[in-house]
């Protein structure tokens, strides 16, 4: 969907003549009361469920969660997935031409925040004729957007489902993001963010950024169980001495796995998009304008909440979700909270844990009863 009018941004800049890519699943009911907005995390997109005809391995990133008969049942709900501004999966971003200059945005694409994304999503819903959402839902950075929706548009949201998220990033999380960004910006092929003009891609930086990120998404237990200290299969009995003690060769399975993930990521993700989205993560802090009081920041929220965290998620720990729960209870809001004992780390919000999916299914059963009442 294309938008002509300028969108004011938190930075004081604005963007006009932009487009948002989105997908919908299920059918909108007569009074348009069954819409659920899905907000995506760092490297995801608007393709949240289903598959593309004739394309292998094209499942949506939350396909285990969303679809007919699934936890978020598209036989009952009209689900909308939106690709955020600045992303590289269809919505206007650094790879696109700036209509004001006729040149690719590159590093000149304006800084965007979680609040800016929510404002853009609200305009999309306006265009679709949807005044009120049955629910807004997201995991990780998507959960931050769901939380922001409840504050920015309190009369337009009936339920907010916030999964594996936080009210802001810790200093450690910001540090991880900065190391990843430096890997990209110091890549000789980055060219100050205008690498498109040079016909290059800073793949080395992107690989390292992804490898670092992937380590933080997994728990130590999962990495040990999946890879342990196993050497690559190529390092057999007769070859072990040849490979061991090398400073360059890939010897351990975990090394091979990380390099594979980094190589794959560098082929499809845009470097400037990575910088933009991690900065949006860093900047998000609804309590900042309330003297650091999250309770005061969330006082505007009127909807009901479901929060889910995972015990081994050390990047967005259960402690951070409990901060949100406390702030909502301080305001006497209706809150359900599930802390799932799962071994998978931050990635657990994308996986098939039956307890987790059961909690979400049960919650949306209740939402459906409200919608149909």
C-alpha cells in the first residue's frame, strides 16, 4: 500500500511517498472486530504464515502459531502482517529510491523508531477501514511494538500479546548491538552506507553481526546439546591431527553452524536495514519521558494483556517481562502472565513448545468469545 502524505518521525524528520508491504490471512468479519495485527522482530517480514505456491521452504516465520486451527486461528481471526518501514522485504527502506533526490536512500534513510512503526501501521489499518484491533501481537522487537500500540493508541486495541520482550534494552543488549553494527560499518565494502553505488555488499560485516546475534538467541544448554564439542564430520579419525590446532580451519560443529547462518544472512539482508532496526531496539524506552517510571508510562494503556517469557532467554529474560507485569498491575490492568520453562533461549518464541502454544491458544479462545459476543 502506497502513502503519499508525509509521516512525521520521532527524530523530527519525515518521510513521504513510501509503501508498506503486508499480507492478510482469514476473513474480516462484518463489523471488522476480529483483526489481529502481527508485529515482526529484527530480521522477519510481513510473511508471517502460510507458504507461497510453487516455492519450497517458504513458510511464514510464525507459521506454527498462525493458521487454520492453530493457536491464532485464521478461521476466526483476520490476521495482518506488516513489513516495517526501513526493512528490506518490500516496504520502503534504504534500498529504495528517495523520490526527493532520485537516488537510493542508503545511509540517508531517516532514523525510525518503534513508535514510528506503530504510527505507520495505524495508517495502514485506517486505509483498511479497521478502527479497533481485537489484538496486537509480537515477539522480541515485535513485542515492543505491541506494548507501544497499547500506549500510543489505547482506544484502538482490545488485547496486547507481548512475547519474549522487554520494556527497554539492558546495557548488555545495547553493547551486543553496537558490536554487530561496528562489524558492518568497519567492513571495507560498507562505504559509509552507500555501498549500492559501489556495486558492493558488506557481507563480511553482516556475517559477523549475524553470528554474534545467533549466539545470543540460543541458550548454553541448547548449544551444548546440539553441538557440544563435536568436531565436523570431515574431521575423522585419520584427519583429526591434520585439522586440530589450526587457527583458520573450521573444526567444531558450532563454528560450521555459525558460519552457515552468517553466510545465509549476508545473502538476503540489507546492511543499512540492520543498522536502522538495531537502533530502533536501542532507542525504545516508553518510561524515558516519565522520569524512568514504567508504571506512569503504561498508565495510558486500557487493553488486556498476555505476557509470555522463557526461563532460558537471557537476552530478554523473564525478569524484564515481570517488570511490565508489575507496571500494569500498578495501574490495575487485566494481565495474564506465563513463564515457560523451556531450554531454547530467546528463539523459544518461534518454536513448537506445546505449553507455550497452549497458553496462546487459550488466550485467543477468550478473545474470540469477546469478538463473537
